[in-house]
C-alpha cells in the first residue's frame, strides 16, 4: 500500500468511527427485553410471525360472536351499525364495498384486527383462543375454510384469500 | 420597477390579459400598490362599492380601554362562530370521526392548530403524557423504551409539511359533481410546522438489523391502529413529532407524540405513537390492506399508495361563495406534492381553454402547502375557475378526463360531500361562477 493510500484509508477509518459515534446519539432510551414488551406485542404478520399459541373452531366461535360481536356487526355477520363481516358481493366498480371474502388479501389480518381492536367497547379483552375461534367463525361463514377447520398459528396463515393476487404495489421504488 | 409593470390608468381593463375570461398577469398587482392608488385617484375604487364614504369617527371600542389579556389567546368572538371544522360524527357514535379544515376561510400556508384536520377511528384518547411510553423493538440489537421526558432531551428537527388523508377529495370520484364546499371536499389536508426527534436517531440507538426493511407503527388509541412503513422513509425524513406549530401536538393530532412521515398518506402518520416494531416485511394491517387499498376500474387495487401526489385547488372563490358583482377578485388556493417543491401553478377562468401562470408565495417549501395567487377581473359572464400544479420533478396534476380514465368514477352520483367512494384523488377542481356571482362545484 502506498503512503498516499495508507493516509486515505486512515482518514476513511477516522470518518467511519466519528460517524458511528454521532449515530449513537444521546442514548436516553431505557433498555427493555422482548418479554417485557409482552402484552403490547400484538402484530400478526402474514407469514404467521407473531401469532400466539391457542386455537379455535367455528363452532366455538359462534356463541362468542353472538355475545360479543353481533350487537354491532349483526346476526351471522350480516352487518348492522358496523360493517358486514360475512358476504361475498362481486366487485363491480371502484366504490364497491370491500368485504373479507371479496377483498382482504390475508387471513392473518382478520385475527390481527380482532385481537388489537375488538370488541369496540372493550378492546384486547378476548383470550387468544377466543380470537382464533371468532376468526374461524368468520372465515367459515364466508366459506373460506371448512366448518370444522381448526385455526391456530400454523393453519391460519395457510388460508387462501380469494382476492389475494389482485393487488398492485403503487410505489415499489419507495420500499 | 419596470415600466412595463406600471398601470397608471387605474382601469382593470387596461391591464394585460394573461388568459381568457379576465385572468390578469400574475405580476400586475403584486406588491406594487400602483393600481389601487391609481384607481382611487380616478374614481374606479369607489365605483367598486357604489357608496360614497361618510366622515370617519371613533367607534366605541376606540373610546375605552380594552379587555384583559387571556392566558391562552382564542380567535375573536366574531370568528369563533364562523371559522370552524366540519365534524362528521359530532355525537361520537362508534365509528370514525373526521374534522375538516375550512380552507375557504384561511389564507397563507400554515393551518392553525385548532383547525388542522383530524381523523380518529375510535375517538381521541385521553393520554397522561407522564405515563405514555414509546417502545422500539423487533429486529433491533437492543429494544428500548422512551418517555416523553427523555425524548424531549434529544436534538430536535422541524419540518414544515402537509398531512393529507388518503381519502381527501374522494367525493370527486363521483360521476356527477357533488355539491360541496372546498372544506367538505378537500378539508382532510392541512399544513403545519412539526418538531420532534428524527426517527433515524432512535433507530440507530436501537441498532437496526440489516435484514429489516420495514417497521410497523402502532398507536395508544383503543384500536391500537397500526401501519407498516418502509425503513427508507425512516432514514429519509421521518420524525417522532412532539410539537405542532410550536406547541405540543393537539390531542386529535396525536398527543403526546405522533409519527410524522412528511407528505405520505395521512393514516400512516400514526398518532398517539406507542410502539415501533422493526420487521422484514409489512404486517398487512387492516388499514393498509383494506381501507387504504383503493379499487381500480379493472377491479384490481392499489396497495401501499404512500405518496400524496401533486395537487392543487382554489380556495377562493369557491363553492358556496357569492361574488358581489363584476370587478377585481384574487383567485387563490393551495398546491402541494409529496414529490418535492411546487414548480408552477396555472389558473384558468374559462374551464381550461386558456391558462395563466399564478404567482407562488415565497418561500416555496418542499412537501408543504404552497399558496398561489392570480389576479382576475370578472366581467360578470359565466366563468369556470381551475388550477393545475406541477412539481419540481415534472409531475403534473392530471386533467380530470385522464384521471377518470385511469382511476375510474362511481356508477351512481355521490350525494354525501363527506363520503369516501375511493382514495387518492388528485385531479383538477372546477368552480363554476354564474352571472349572479354564485359559485358552485362543477366538472369541466
């Protein structure tokens, strides 16, 4: 290595180390473990990552749905003050209603949104088994799974959603 | 001043036309004062009002000491009844609530905090700032927890930028022009100076795994609203914002902290921010895969419509106003683009047959509201006012026919001016003026 190159390398190393120091910032965040994040860690990803232990069937979900969901979403998921959860109307135009069966791309989104946001008046009070059971009930009523299929962290991500392939990433260059 | 810009006659008709139907050169009246000085001297000014001035005298408020200064100033009582947001859910029913900015009653580029649009999907949470926490975890070397107090000690950055709901202007997907004001149609966008901690600083401190490409942001609202964001935006210009126009963020805008993704789809700017999970892929959350994935005419749908593309609309004159006779009016509005600075705004008074360049108010800030102004001498005949914006990257606001061809329109007319038949409308708005001076939303 020439003297000139050696100086250049030294300068680059110095620059790199000073950048690293600057990037560290004030470091005022309190270290925390994933276990301590615990109850807040509720993202269910499309590949099943983040789905908790537990399971449920449509038969188990039906009475829970009737008790905790039907007041807003209607009997059998047909819709009331809140939107319909069951039904597969054809998409005929840009303003067509988007339903789980005719539009949603991922079954895990059903579980994720029930777990994080429902019931409206008492979110995040359902057990994981209850969320799996209600998810199974909604998917079965939509004929997206069989009436006796068990939903759990392994089976749920494998449920094929009919509209899954009809999405276009609008700005792929920004990802 | 160049002689060519002097107009001594005082007669609006003598000013150089810049386009059809009375549009004047954008430089004709800007900061010169010449026209109106001349107009007063020749009597044109008084002819605009049609009334002779009475001798001036002191009014009662000038004859006595005024009121005590309040600790927190509110607008004049004359404004408080008049200048407000439109509420879509004033009784707090269990559904989304929208509060829309009254663009037609504002001027300049900054939206006052009390009039900044808000959307909350399950009400505004009452968050104790001392107990609020933000956790960053997932694909990081060391997960960390931040309080408002610790974040307040970090180096801060300010960004003046607009926030726009993906559903703003959506009633314009209607196949017939919905009868709505600029507030009803375009009120789900606003512009503020946001101050906070760069998200990249916090992510660097946690040490992001090279495998990570996304993060999932989540709020402390009852829905725990969540959105997936590419990490590229975090490294670019994302903030954990603590301040809005200099004061702590308003409750409806995410107090005590929100994610700010300058110029990206409003819903992604997660409010009441409490958790960021760094991840390899997106979560495909409810709002990104359902609500804000918009249908296209071919029945496919756009997903991850991050950018609010180049757009402009005239705020005055606009739907619901009545012009008080022929004569001078300033056509003014706002333009903005997620793709950078506004480079040019053209204005038409004849429904797009001819166009004049509008003046852009300095400073023109990227990803921010840009105020445009164009002088107009209305001759009392029917007029259709339009604006069209270009950004510095050459992106142009699409003409309505082109937009509808690509993005579609409804099969039945939209009758609710607060409705959401689709998302991300950025085509041209037309305000029709009839000979009586009434201004209405039209398609042209």
